[in-house]
């Protein structure tokens, strides 16, 4: 009997070890779940699943319904009448939409009609290009029309050279109906050209459809005002940052009640991601980063009573709570991820405090995979702080073996490093290729208090670099880490971090990978598009000789100043349509490495922006990423 048990144990162990591991090809076959809402009858969740097609180089989507209590998903061809349309006015009379409108002549052939073959473009101010698109004189405008076929649409921003929805990522969350259906609330930054590029001052505007007049509702606030919604009792609610020019300021929930603006999260040391009112209008639920995860919170709404406003964390665990879908009885429906699992729809029972996974789009794929293990580690920084470091271990991890390790440098620079799931910088995939991944929640990350988040501004090459090195040095002490095979990888600010570390690492690392990283802070300042970002982060312009903060940034924290110390192989990746960190940054870095005789490679994507979105390009990215590591680490 003991012999049979031993044989059985060996077989099960061998089967476990023989499981597949996540590959780039498998990653790009996973279904990507996007919720559309709860059905009008409240019985089903409506969602779509996008499946990338490598052959077609695009994604194809299918739509489904599934009971709010879980069960079998049913494919549907049409979702229009299944979910309430927020763009239809409360009385059903009107519908909102948005489209681009030509507001100015930019093209040479528009200015000089007789020169029809000219391809010149003429600009009198900044914002001449944004994210991945050149300004052609068109702007997004909000329209309304009677809710019937072929109804005349009316532009609520006629001839205005401003955008609503906001470019480049705004959607219909930037506009909504008032509860009485008599006015439209929309988000807009009513600045133009250079003023637009220097400011984050969006406001909420109210357009009265009867009088055709517009009122600025948030004129006194100089930072971002976004995401307008109304409570069930009719109170305008939105998210607000206070400081103009600071895109990563504390994001608070504001409720306008009886003419007063009440900040529900003013005394809570965190930053709100998104929000949803409870059905009775007594609470606002929201998500926010906390200690390396993104969790569900609630805050009560006391109106003008003396009842204290209290923020409570509702969920906890090593996962991220992401999109709100709605309520079903005592359950709140959301999407959830962790480092090993792409988004799926979950239900959380607010009374029982229990989770139910509703969709299981990729479960069959995961069942075939041996997945990595992730661990929390708390490292003491050089200034005596406790820093969370995520450590992701390869599948079938054996502590008696030695593994190469990758220091992951997060972008942002202010962004959370939580239990999210990326289809490019995928920790599960990195670990599945045999690397220990070290991902520190260094200075500048949400979820550890606003002070921690703000410490990175104007100090890009300072304490944060010590944070990185503290993290990799601490994990490298483990017997399972091969200290002679350490690499550092990252994108955006993470790419900057790689360039900077290449000049100060004192031979810790054997290889580097930098994607869309800032290399030369002076030329970055001269070519990027959102000037408020560089002004805030750098402390000003490089020519401001009397500005001590700016001069320190450009002299001390500029990777180009450290190139004489580069001696380690580096892969440089960049997109041709990246206007946030323009292509010259990658070119300058690659050229410097080549001319210094440092082993280097340049991976260029002519039609990609700050990201890599096309399936075949994404696979090239993954294959070159791991090929470089195989060659150099």
C-alpha cells in the first residue's frame, strides 16, 4: 500500500512539474473581458470578450450575458437594448454623443486652397501634437439630439477650439445628463495652444439645452475636475485634484449639496481611482491603491449634518478591484485581477464579505499552466522607511536552485504597482521564463500615503534610485538568486530609471532593457507635448539659470550626463508615434551606447505610440525582450 502511495505521489509530482508555463503566444490568446453593465431587468451582466488574432493583427470581440448570480454565459449578437444607455436623457427624449469637429485651419492646402498638393502644417502655439496624433484643427465636441432616427444633432460647443471628451483617452465618462434632463454636464479644459499644454485645469461645464447657455461649475478649482455623476438623490459628484500642473495630485470625491462643495475624502490619506454611489444615496463606493493592491472602499455621505465622514476599506487581499459594474441586491459587481490572472467579473457580497467569480473566460487556459508565486517583502530603505517589494518566483520554484533576477522599474513616475495584469510588462510571463522578478513600490507610488507619492517629483535621480538598489540588493541576498545574473528593465519613467541606473549601478547589473525612456531631459523638455508634466517634475525649464531646483534636475538627474560610465549591454525600445517621450530619446541613448562600444540593440516600432498595441508587434516585443535576456543574462 505504501509502495502504491509513493508511486502515486511521484506521478502527481511529475505531472505538476510537466505542466506548461505561460508563453508570449499563450498570453496573446487570453480573452480580455470588458463589462458593459447590468441588464435593465437586473438579472444578467452584459460584457464583451476581445480575443487578439495574431494572423489578422487585430482583436475580435464577442458579446455575452451571464446571470448576476453566476452560471453559463450566453453569446448575444446585439447589446443595445440590454443595458440602460447613460447617454439617453432621463425622460428618454434626447441622446448624447460626441464627434470631431473642424474648428481651425492648420493644413497648408486649407490656408492656401490653390496649393492642393501641399502637405505643410502651420502652428501658432503648442499642443501641435498630443500622445500619438498631430493636431489637424479638429476637436472633440459633445452633441445632443432627439432620441429618434435621423434627428438633427446640436453641437453644445459651437466653434470652440476645445476638447470634450478630453484627448487622448476621454470617453463618455466626460459628459452626463442632469437628473431633470434639462442640462448637460461635461468636462473640458478651455485652453488653447501653449496654454493648453501648460495646464491641467479641466472644469465641469453645464449646458442648458433650452437657453443654450453654458456655466462653469468649478471655476474656483485650478486642477483637474473630472468624472461627473449624480447621486440617486440628485447631487452632482465628481473627482477633483487641486493643483494646476500636477497630474498626480490627490484625487478627492466632491459632492455639491445645497450649494456647498463637500470633500468626502479630504481627511483620508489616499487618492481615489473611480467611484459609484450606493442605490440609497447614503454612501459612495470607490477604488484606490493601498499597500501594493487596489481595494474597494466606502465613504458615508452625511449631507450637512454633524455626523462624521468616515472612509472604510471594504475588501482586502492580494488582488486588484478595478471597474465598477453596478449593484445586485447586497452584491457589488466589479472586475478583479491579480498578477497571474487577467480581468474577470466578480461579485462581492457587502454583508457576508464573500467573493463569487462570475466569468471564467480564461480558466481553462490557466488550468494547463504552472503559475508563478508572488510574495510580499518589506525592505528597509536607506532613509529608514519600510518599502513593499513584490517578489515573483518562477513556476515550480526550487529554493535550492539559483535563478537570474530582474529589477522591474515602474513607469509614471506616480503610478501604483499593484496586483494588475499587463499584456506587455507581465510579471507572470517574466517569472515563467525562469526569472525572479523584483518589483519595488518605490517613492512615487500610490497606496502608501500622499507624502510617499510626492517624494519623487523634482527628485527623479535621488532617493528613488536608492529605493531600487535597496530592493535588488536585499533580494539578491537570497541563496536562490544568482548575484552574477541581475538585470534591470522598465518603460517610460521606468525606462528613464534604467538609463540612470546604467550610470550608477557599480556593476550590479549584467543587462538593461529600456522602453520609451527619458534619456536627455533637455531635449525631452524641447519635444514632449504635455508641458505641465515636465514643468512640475523637473521644477522648470533648463534655461532658468536662477532656478536651483531645475538646474539640479538637468545637471544631476539627467541620464545623458552619466553615459561615460555606461559599460553594460542595453536594449533600447521605442515607438515612432510616441510624442509623450519622443523617438529622439531612444535614438540618443542607442547612438551613445553604440559609439561607446557598449553591446546594444535598437527595437523600433514605426507605427506604435508610448505603448505596443498591435498583436504581431506585441509578439515581436516579447520575443526580442526574452531573446535579449537569453543573450546577455
